């Protein structure tokens, strides 16, 4: 199986949870609208979001300790840049990998998402805007090109 296929399949079948301040969880899925997500964005007066991690760079499994250190570094960077965020966990439906701690950042511009994903060697992130379903953002240039080539070989009529 190609890296593109593995990444795409895993991303599309993962549940992206967000721990809300009241202790409840909000679960997102790629392409599936969620009214509670719009409520969350409205409450925080945010128009967009990004859901990203620092775990397991480019699908290379690291130790729990290394992943925790990377996540703490990402959180410190978000704090320094002034981004508001909540903690989440990406939980694969397939069970092929362990759940990963993530951040759900409010009002993060896509250029910053790309910059952070490349800094932490991440193949992608989940992004979205008020009123729209979560989308998968390819941040690895090689995977982006492979996906574009794959789409060009398809007929979409």
C-alpha cells in the first residue's frame, strides 16, 4: 500500500475528538458537518480552526515520552504565538496506531497550519470554517503532488 493510500485512509477513518471545558467530548470526522462545532466556534468568536498534532512525524512511531515532549513543545509554541486552543485526541477506527494527542486551535490561518505541520514533520491537518464540514489538508508536499496526480487520473463526471 502506498504512503498516500495509507495516510488518506487513516485520515478519513479517524475520529478527531476535542475535550470541551465542561469535560465532554466533541467528535469530528472529515467531510461530516457538525452543528456542535459551529456552536463551539461561535462561542469562542472564531471563524476557522485547525486540528493538528506533533506526534509520530511522517508516520514514524516514536516513544510515548518523545511524543509527549513534541506535543508540549507545540503547545508552548501556540502559547507564545497567542493562539487559543483546546486539547484533543485523534483516535483511529482501524486500531493500526495509538491515539495521538492533538490541539484544536481557533482562528489559525492556513499558512500557519502549513508552517507548523512542516516544522513538526506532519503529513496533514484537519481544517475548517464556521458553517462547513472538517477538511483534510495535505501539508506534505510529496503527498500533495501524489494526490493531485491521482485526481488527474480520475474522471469526475
